[in-house]
C-alpha cells in the first residue's frame, strides 16, 4: 500500500528549522556540524520510491534543493531530477528550473490523498506542508535523521499535531557523524 512519507533532518529536541543555515536564524546551520556523512546522498533511504513516488515540496525547500541538485550529475541527483515534483507555492509561476516540477493544482490535502491511493508521496523539509499533513493525520511514516544537538527554539516537526500521534519505531541506525536515522510508522496504518 502506498504511503505518505515525511523525511526530516531534526535536532534531538525536535527542531527542523534552518538545518543548513540558509534562513539566517541564530541557531541555523546545525546539520553541517557533523560532517558530510550525516547529510550526503539518500539519507532517508527512499531507494526505489525515488523512481515510483511523487515528491511534494514547499517553495523554499524546492528552491533550495533545486539549486543544489538540478545541475549535478551524480546518481542521486539524477534520481531526484527524474522524480515527479509537485511544488506548493502561492508566489512561484515558473518551476521549470528543476526537471519534472509542476505547481500544485488544487488543494494540497486533496492532492496528497488522491496521489497516496496510487503511489508513495514523499515530503522532505517543507515545514508548512508537513504541518498541514500532520494536522490532518495524513503521514504514514516519518524518516528522521536525528542530530545530537539541542537548539532550544525554532519550528519543531510536530508543532501542528492536534492530538497524540501513536507511532512505532521501525528502524534505527547510525547515519554518520553521530546522527541517527530513525524510521517511525503510524500504528495501525491509514
């Protein structure tokens, strides 16, 4: 059964905001403290989902990732370029800078529900998109790379949760640089 998968770089206290420092927050850039092994390549272990799924990205994450991967020629960058990408934005009018990108046409929640009937839907970063999916209980799996750092403030992954979310740990392994890759699935499924 297809899943809605959220992948996030996150601090030990749940902060997902500004992991690369591009937003210029005082606490930003924290993921680079742990070296390239913690962030390089397919850290969320998407594997074949990169070939069969659809990626939903908020504007800022699409611009950031597109700026990094659109011109690269490694296998991971090519897989990302080939993957269908739906961009959620009220301000962009052109998303042709990164192959296979289209602007969201319709309501985010309706589009995600419809797509998830037939294929995996992947959201990486994109805090406002994740907030909406979490608030409406649409996430089946969280794939987190947890960094051994407490920043104390910033947007957290479950800020939009309205009720307890009952999850089970599927896997936990070292991701490099002291970070852990943890996968949590919603108990009982969708």
